[in-house]
C-alpha cells in the first residue's frame, strides 16, 4: 500500500512541475514571441503534457527489489570454462635436436678416395686472373671557345683599321661650325667628339663615301656604328643644301636638347 501511495504522490508532483513548465512556456511565447493567447495556451498544454509524461516515466518508475537484482546477476554470470591442458613440449623439442645432430655428422663426413683430376684442379686453383683490356688513350679535345676568343681578338684590330679616314679641318670655317645636332643621332656629347675629330660642317659629312663612313663608325668611341644606323650622310646632304628635315625642325624649335 505504501508503495502505491508513493508512486501516486510522485506522479502528481511530476505533473504539477510539468504544468508549471507549460504555463511558463506559454507566458514566454506570448511576451517574447508575440504569440496570441490561444496559441500560447495551446503550446503550453503541449509542453506540460510531454514534460509530465517524461517525468512520470523517468522519476516514478518502480525499482526492482534487492533480492531480484541479486538473483538476476547470479544467473547472468556464465560458468567458467575448463582450462585446456598444454601439450608436453618435450617430444617436439627432441625432433629438432636430432635433426641438427644428423646435419653436423653429415658435414663432418669426408670422402676417403681421391677422385680423378682432383689434384690437378687443386694445383691450378688461384693461378688464372681476369685482366681487362687496356683502354685506348683518349686524345685531349680542342677547346672551341678558346679558338673563338683568339679569333675575335685577332679580328678586332682589323675591324678598327677598316675604311678610309675622311678629310678633316683643324678648326671651323669663318662662319663658325654648323649645328651638327640637327642630324638625328648626334647629341651634344657626340657633336663635341666630332669637333675633336675635325668635323664641323654638314658638307663634310655629306661627302663621306662608304669607306669614310666605315672609318668614322669604327672610331667613334662610345658611339660606334651610329653613322650607318642613323644615316647621317643622307641627312647631312639635305641640311648642306639648305633644306630641313623633320628632326632638324624640332631641334630649331628647341624641344630636343
């Protein structure tokens, strides 16, 4: 009787807690979630029903008696299995020992009769040696890079001496030097270099032939090849005749140097 009363009291307590939880959930939904009264009340009842059922099942579930638990635990323990007897190792260990002894005895047995040819073979043993064939002597290969360097050094003086030196002047004529900077490719530094070499006027440059051009190209220190690359002779002919080029117009306007 006492047991049933305890279960009833436990169940009532669980449902009261569940109802309080459902009411709290309904209030929170209506206040914080902006739910209507009917919606909040319905959701509160659902929460109370689910919580009451779970609490009653978990908390108020009757526990088994102590004697029943002991009987179940005893029945669950399985009976210990009988121990297997280990085989005696002596018989197995005897077999390898006898096999090793037979192998040792067989290794010690030597033939008592000398086989034909055995002495000759023993006398020859160790006399023959393998000798590799001597390698042919490799001839040193000539280094092409050294030859090319020597050839380039030999060609350098020859290139410097190519062409014919043009006629030069010790100083500019009475009217003064022409503005050689009007020739495209001649800047202030190169104009000063041409003056030191004796070239002051357009007609001097205009009169250069292929040999003179080759000589000047090779002797312009720091500007080699500039005469041919910028075609000074053609420009100088136009300027010597009093004409103008597109480049000379820019120089006269002062927008180049």
